[in-house]
C-alpha cells in the first residue's frame, strides 16, 4: 500500500513535469513571433531588449502583437495591429469612438499624433493612438503624468 502511494505520487510528478514543459514550450513559441507589418518601437529600444513579441487574438479574431516596457518606473503593456479597414477612411472619428469605449477622454498632442488617455479609479491607464498605419493600445499598471505619455509616444518610430 505504501509503495503504491509513492508510485502514484511519482507518476503524478512526472505528468506535472511534462505539463509544465509543454506550457513553457508553447509560451516560447508564442513569444518568438514577428508581426507581418512594420511595427513602431520606442527610440533606442529593440524588440529583443523589450522581451520579444507575443502574438494574441482579440475575441473578434483580430491579430495583435504585444510587448512590455517600462515608462518612468511603471510597467506598460503595448499592443499593435494594422489599422482595421473601417478606420482607414475615417480615422479621426473611429479613434474618437474607440477612445470612448476605453473611457480615454483626455486628449493629448505628441507632435501631431493625437493621444487618448483614460485613467481608472485605481490608477491604471489606457492609452490609444495611431501611427504609421497602426493602431497602438497601451495599458499602464499605474498613473503616469501627461508629460511622460507625450514623451513616450513621441519616441515611437
């Protein structure tokens, strides 16, 4: 009875190890991807220095790519995708509609790039802008001053 219990525990640990390996392997595959468009990155940073891309799908099936950066000591998730087709003919109005959906009602100007910022009651912020035919959505883990957002958005090339 004792040896059967030990054998079952060891077998469970083997299966757990295999499961962890498979999860780790699939995560590695998801992060070793590159967008099928020319992304924008903060000046002086490479995607390797940012930890690589992660490819994700929205509930509607749109593909977007994410990296994680730090702005003034605050972690920021940055996602990018090609502008959806409906945005191309009416960018200003579609960005305004999207900003409302994110409750991003604070409008900033970063050298001609319209930036929409929304701040939740608990501090995280949602930031949206469009550049070079891309839709960029960012989520900070804490509140940043407008000047930090403007400088960060201006650094994207």
